[in-house]
C-alpha cells in the first residue's frame, strides 16, 4: 500500500481548501455556471441526470481497509448508502449534494484520497492489473510504475488542458489483464535479449464512438526513459490533437489520421530533445517510490490443511467458488480472491456501505488490510492464506459477495446507464439484471464456460462493450430505448473489437437474443474447452447473425441438461 509523503498530503489538502472556496462562491452567485464547470470537473464532480456525481480516485485500484471504511462513511453520511465501482478502478457516488462535496473531499484527505483528475481533459487515473504485485507471471510489479506516472502527471501544468481526456494503462505481466491495447497509452512490461527491463509502448487505442486497437510505437523502451517518452507522446498530442471538435479530439483519431508510422516518427523527433534529460529515471528514484509502499509480510506456509482439501471434495458450492474466484499467487500458500459485486438483482459494481465496512474487516483479517478494485468492477483480496479460504468463503457468502461467476456470463460489466447518466441513450442496469436472471443457473453458466458480456448505455463505452465477447450498446431509436448487439470483442494479449450483428432490438428482446447466441455456440463448439470467443473467431459472425435474424433458421437443440432446464 502506498503511503503519502508530506508533498502528497499538502497537495490534496490545498485542493480541498481551493474547492471549498470555489463552491462557496458559486452557490453565492459570484461564479457563473460556465466559470464553475471546469473547476468542479477538475475535482471529479459531474452533473448527472438527477443529481451531482462525485468520482473519487482509487489510484491503480489499490485500497487500504481504512480507506474503504472512509468510502463507506461517505456513502452512509452524504449519499444513499452505496457506491459504484467503475471500470476505471475508481468509485462513484451518485447522490451527493453540491454543498456537501467540499466536506466529502476533506474527509477523503484524512485517509490519503482525493478526486483530483478524475474528470476533465487531463491524464486520468492510471489503471493496472488487479493482481499487481501478486501474479505469478509478473515481469515487474506495475504498482511502482503506476505510482511513478501518478506523481509525474498530477497537476502537471503542460497536460492540464489536453485536447481531450487521456488514459494510461500498465501491465507488468506476460498476460495483459489491464486492457493496454484500448488505452490512449498502453505499457506492457518486457525483457530484452539481455534480460533488461523495459516496456512495449502502444498509443492511440480507445473505445467510445470510434473504437481502435492501439498501435505499437516502440517495441522496447528501456525503463530509464519511461517518463521522457511519455512526455514526447503527450507533447505531440498536445500540439497536433484537435480542439475544434471533441468527437475527433482523442489521440486515437490523431494516430489514425497521421498513420501510426508518421505519429511514431513525430514522437521520436520530439524525444530527441528529451532523451537523457532531467526526467530520465535513475534507480534511486524507483527505490524512493518503492520505499513508500508497505508490503505484506508473507510467512512460509505449509501445505493446505486437511480441512481445506476435504471441504473442496464435500462442498460443491465451496469448490465452485475456489474454481472461479480464487486465483494463483506468486507466494506459495497464498491466493488472490475476487469478491463478486455481480450478484443477481444488484447493479454491477455497486456495494452498500455495510458491505464496504464488512469487506474492510475481511481485508484486515485475511489480506494484510489491503484490497484491489478491478476494471471488471469487482473487489479483490490480494493476499489470502489458502488455509483461510473456507472461512473467508463462508463470511463472503453471508455478505452476498461470494457469487462464483468470475469469468462467466453473469459477471457482467455495465455502466450506470440511463438510470443515472445524462449522456446515456438507454438503461444498462435492468438489461444486466434480466440477463443475469435468464442465466442464473450456475450449472448452466459453467456449461457455457468463459464469456465476457459488457453493456454500455451510450457510445462513450463506459461499460467497454466493444471488447466484450458479447457487447450490448444502448441506442436511441425514435425516442425509444433499443440495444445493438455485437460479438467477437476481447481484451488481453489478443484484443479485438466486436462486430455488430444487425439491427438493434428492444429491451425485452435482449435476453432472448443472448440465449440464441449461446445456444448456437453450444451447438457449434468442438469441445467444452472451446470458448465462445474461439467459436466466433473460427466460424465468423454470419452464423450468429442468421441465428438471431434469419427467418428460416432452424434453432439448434440444447446440448446439456442445464441448458434445457433454463
């Protein structure tokens, strides 16, 4: 867990004082709405459909139990008793009163948290793998590098007014779990032929109105040059990015229009003036940041106790949870555990104040007082002893946080949609719930196997629908809410963008369409090991399109007892 130094603390406290005065002047009528808008956005405050929304930064998704309790207190005191964990690894409060926001920010500052740069045309929260620091396949611990980027980018005067918002993701592992290919800048750790550490650098990725997979602009960047190279990319974007049209202002449009080759050349030309300059990193700087992290004191553990092994055999519910929600750890005897925020009937990513307090208690007892927020909108206890898994499962189940669906169809990523967001064309939460209810049978879900289903209420793609194996996009159709279905998207090392199947369908039709897609997949897969995305890539989109829209198409017969029962 990163611990603030006095400079970090001073920055957040000064920002609270500034915003308190700015809010006072706005409420007194001294500041106009136009004057106040950029000030509130710099502090993560949006005006949504029914109330303000405050987005609180959770840098690279890392939280202490103390911080989570502070978030629970905010939800209970100034909101409607819950918070929403987002795909940016942040938390959003949907119902604060404007006049209370300075007090909320002041409370956050007492636990080394803030809302700085969670909005506006600046560098947003840098995201990473939710298993950072614990994954067995890690090349580097990305937490240190994310913190380095946070310190470099926070209140950076040159990047405070970019053409558009800017997002960076870092993966420290061989397998990308941070979706680096769909960020403005993606960094993936590498070793060269000499074993030296560096990063593969991608630029121009992103979702939204124009989804694009990022282009590799440097295959290997030595770690010493990370900040100077990021500087060069941002300077090129600042110089050539459009400011006359916000729909064409993202760096992905610039890279596409220039071509990746020309963009790469411009970055390299800019880098000539920065390389080996004052911002070049040295080992002492990396060590300085590393020392600010409190690391778990792991113990040498024996093999799992007999009670754990016996429970796996005797209790199918526990075994299913271990199979789906428990993940490998680099230290023998430990595991990372996902607490699912995707229980049927609850908006994906939502947690009540009581649940947050309880999870903080679980983190203290089982995970060195530390937890993570994933970009898939779940919470992770990163350092759990295997011998504690049974007790943890029993407590998590009582809290409604042990749904064994990680990687399955009901682990839906969804934005708040039209229930809250003023930009949304359609609701996301009711659609997610309808799909979860249709596929609520756990045997059925396990028959289907690994499947990512993502929902966005508008083209801004806060639900990352473009990279869902099945993606659902809310659209406006003559004043009515309709939904466009795409298939074939994926994140990770083999990232891809989904292809739209055909005409949009009504909200009531969505679960039926999804079930048709699943039935065809089960009928056409070669084995239980072949995932939905694998079948789409093998046979193409057309058979699925015919299944949904073809009038003469004969529906395939169910292949399993669970499917027939559903």
